[in-house]
C-alpha cells in the first residue's frame, strides 16, 4: 500500500490461508493488562452504562486490563472476553470476577464457533478491523459475531478505535464503511453518539 494509510476499500481481499488468520505476536502491541483504559473503550463504556445491562450477556473483545468486567460484572448475567495474549487471560483469571470467562481466541478465526457457545445481548469491540489480515477473515469475524448475537443484540464499536491500525494488520474504518457492510451482511448500522456506533442484525 506504498506507505499510505490502509483503508477498507484498498485492503487485500484474502491473506492466502483460509483456516488460520494471521495473528500478531508483538506483546507490546496487544498486552494491555497494565495500561489505562483507552479513550475509545471509555466512550463505549459510558454508552453501555446508560443501557439495560442488568441481566444481560456481554462479549468483550480485547479484554485488556479487565476493568470493563470489573465495572459491569455486578450487573451483567455473564461477561465473556476474548484476547490474543495469554497474559491478559492470566491476569483476568487471577481477578476472580464472578461470571467472567476469558478465552485466548482470535476473533477472525473459524474456531470461534466451536469455542464460543453463548449468545450475547452486547458484543463490545472498539476496533472491528484491529489485526485483520484480509477482508475474507474480517467477514469471518462478522459472521462469528452475528451468530453469537441474540435476536435484539447490539455490536458496539467506536470511531476513535477504528481510526487506529497496527503496522501490517488492519485498516482505518469509517462510519460510511460500516454502512456499506449493510449490503454484504444482514445488519443495520446506527450512530448512538458522534463516535459510538451500534450494529444490529436485520430479521
């Protein structure tokens, strides 16, 4: 991409490996156990704090410092989390938060459907394109999410997060890009705030 900022429109269609998406192993890029909550995560949490979380099931993609679970575990029926870094799972498990289970799992992986058995009222992913190796595995992720979403569930994401990409992985994604996905998946995209967006499944 000649040093230009990667975008959804220009990103490669397929990485060449259908069964195994690329996984970044740079610990400094993905181990957030000792880092503060990011601004995009904080924006999503603020929105979620106004919603009906009591008794809800939540999937948090990219558990980081697990402060999300610490904040909402007393309200939610269950919180499951995904990470690609073992340190984040070890840290999360050590917290002993009730009804909080973390899986070391790539969200773009076909293994998602065999590992994740629950369905969720909320799926929180502050950067849908983070560490995406290609559009094919991005689509796998989206299909994973839609299968795991309850009938009235919402996927929550944030523009601040989608403005970030990691070296050779992922791309910058805009609200218009999300809306364009309505022609590829049975979804509806809407703005909750100026930077927090909700994706719901169409009947």
